């Protein structure tokens, strides 16, 4: 976006680094739809291993991972339990109902999470006049709650409750690697608990395209059918898969820097009069703050900071979001704070 030099709109705005582009240019390729692209096959094997699953499938986006997984788990009329702020409910253009005929059942809960007890209460009795509760979905990290990292113990309890009730457990791991770095728990300790789990290559990991969903061999075979049906099968996709491999090799550990900078930004914002934010609750790379006390709206705040070249996203009338990523320049936090101070001066 022209004139923007610190873009905190999302971690999706990153551009491939020169080294990542070289890896893409050098990639060995084949026909992905025939499963003959060696680079795609390597990426899939890497992610299956990383997530403690038998197999994996490269897809064009995280949105398609959610759709494909729900399509495998559900028949039309089946119900999926998920948080009321979850991505498939709010930001996937009604895909689960339009493409699969699944009912999305929103659950409330602090910080983008719900509990095992909520799952037990939500599962419907098996009677012919009710939807069949078929799956649950957990978002790691919980985006709209502010990049909240679900504790492993809570995920274990929720998945145990889901499995006991015969549900398929799905993880939307758009930012799973942020949770891995923040918690210190290996990716497979989360991944192995789920019947389907995916991670996005295009968020903090900085690749230009793609996400990878993992599960049992049977799940992945079924997922191939829906990948084809939804138009997600590709040809010489090794060029983009190579960026994903590069990202997994070189861009995971550095996520810790994004988390540190997000906390620095939150601490600085918290010192501004009228801005409410709890820096101690910044788990990963997302900061959500409330400008209500400043007397201006979130839209106005964001419009004014853009005059200083800093872009935030607006989540509600007075709620603003900043997301750290590898393209934020070294002095990005200082510049964002300076833009925020100017915005509040008028
Ligand atoms: C939590 C979450 N799930 C799913 C998605 C969809 O991912 P993609 O943009 O790769 O389709 C996003 C994207 O922002 C997200 O934040």
C-alpha cells in the first residue's frame, strides 16, 4: 500500500525474501495433481512429521484447509462446534454452509477459547429432529481474541471430551507455529491430538501461497477428493511449496522476535492516555487495543496513523489490531508508537 512503511494490518502482508525467492526458482517440480511434484511431496512429508500425523496435503489456502476438513468430517446438516469468533464462522464467506451444508454452532468463551464442559453440554442427543453434532474446531492461536495461545492441557481436555462424544476434532492452525514458539511445546504435541490439523505458510512464516492440512492416511485420501472438487488441485506447485519448506526451515524460530515486539508495542500503547491494552496478555504476535478512552473511533485512529505511514486494522467501533511479522522494519515499534502519539494529538 503506497505511503505505508510500517504495515501492521496483518501478518499476511509479508513478501518472500530474496533467499526464499531463490529457493522457489530452484525448486524441482512435477505434476502435483498426479502426486508427482517432488517438492510438494517433501513439504507434505515435513508437515505430517512435524504435526505427528500419518500424511498431509498441500492446499492453496488455510480457508480451503478448513473447508476440505469439514467436508471430510461432515454430511449436509451436521453440526460443527467452534468459538463464536472463529474464522470459518466470520470470514469464510459462509463456505461451510454453502459448500458442505454444515451448521456452524458458535460457542462463547473468554479469550477465544471454550472448555471441555462446554463441549459435553453442546453435543446434541441423537434424535431425528436435531442436527448431528459431528465435529469441533479449535483455532490456535485465537486470532480475534488477540493471538491467544490455547494451553496444551485445555486442548487435551477439549479433544478428549470431543472424542468421547464421537466428534472429529479439527485444528485451524493458521498461527500454530506462533503457539509452538510461545509455549515451547513441540508442534506434534498439539497436532497428534486432532483428526485434522493444518498450518498456514502465509502468515508469520512469510511464504506467498499455501497451507498444509494433516491427518491419518484415510483422512488425506478423502481430502484429495474434496481438493479436486473445490478446484484446489495444482500442477507445478513445487515453486510455491519450496517457499513453504524454506519458511519452515528458516522462519519458525524468529517468530519469538515478533512476539517480543508485539509485547513492546502493547507496553508502549498502554502508556498512552485513553488507550486500553493489557501487555501481559499478549501471548504471540497480535495486539488488540481499545481507543474508546481517547474520544476517537478506531477508524479515525487508523486513518490518522496512516498519515504517518503506519497501518493498523480496525476490528470494531473502538477496537484496533496490530500484527507483527518479518517485514516490520527494525524501528517499526517506535514508528508505530510515534504515529499513535501523533494520531491522539489530532
Ligand atoms: C485463524 C485463521 N484461520 C484461517 C485463516 C484463513 O487462512 P488463508 O488466508 O490462508 O485462507 C486465517 C486468515 O487470516 C486465520 O486468521
